[in-house]
């Protein structure tokens, strides 16, 4: 049996996962604390449409978009979700 490799990119996986569990109306971002500052880790389309982007400082993002809702990213929950997704994809 030949082995197949599939590469899939989910640029908004973290925010999509969170928003499926708890929908938010409007711009939303997940933040990650890096180098003494909170930075945008992942965001939804509404936040991108307002000019926000990954890596942007959360305080700067709030200055650009006062209605931005945010919460810290849960990297372990993202890993668990990817693990389950991979198992489903392999038919396990």
C-alpha cells in the first residue's frame, strides 16, 4: 500500500475553533504574549477587514478597532483539535 501525504493549511484554525464554540459578532482576535507584549496570534475576517493582522500588538489593534473582542490563545487546545482532526482524516 502506498503512503499518501496531504498538506493542509488552516490560517484561522485557532480563531475558528474558538468561535464555533462561542460565536462572537464582530471583530475577534486571539492573543499570545511574546517579548513583553500581547500580540495578535489569530483573528477572524471582520478583524482583518478593519486592518488588523497577525503579529500586531494587541494594544495597537484596540486603538485601530475599539470593538475588538479578544482572549488569550490556548495552544494546547489547538494541538488537541489538530490531533482529533488528523485521526478523523485517517479514518481512525
